[in-house]
């Protein structure tokens, strides 16, 4: 399904911090981001971003994403008043997806490589979606 854009006035912003990661014996990584839920005109919108966007009730925004279960799942947001674009960077996804795919090919002989290649392909696809969403908002 291709990405679409919607434009409208924001209302009813709700914000929640999102913490994801893992801790292991030898360390780990924890990432904190921001999840926002709000309405654009009469449409329900959700977005997760690494940085808190500067958006207030009553401002006009343009979002790029997909409709899922009646909710617009945004991947990138542009505040039309300030012209600031908020999106998840795609470069780390491209790097991780490429590495996972490259590691998967030598491991194909023991069948574990199929999982690496699948996960790497999915990560590359997600990174491409994030890049396309940001590009859609820069072009308009």
C-alpha cells in the first residue's frame, strides 16, 4: 500500500513517552521516543517520533503515512506554520537492514540465514517508507 498525505487542523493532542530496548548480561540499549495521538479535522491520527514535535492545537499540519484500522498511522509530520518536518531518520534502518541481509547470505547453508535475510529485508522496507514519507513532505 502506498503512502498518502493528509492536511488539516490539529486538535486534542495526547502525548506519551515510549521506551524500547533490551538489557542483557553484557549491556544493552534503550531508546526513548514520543507517541502522539490527535485528530486532524475529523480523522484520528497516531505517530511515533524520536523527538518531540512542536505542534499545538489549532495549527495546520501535513502528515504522510497510511490508514490502518480507521486510524491514520503517520510516519512523518510537517507543521505548516513553522515549516518544520519531524520524521524518523532512515539511514540507521538502511545500515541495519543491509548488515542483516549481508550476514544472512553466508548463513543460508544452515537455514538461519533465511531469518536474517527476512528481517533485513523488512528493515530495509521500513527505512524506505520513512525516507519516502519525509520526502513527500519536503516536496509539497
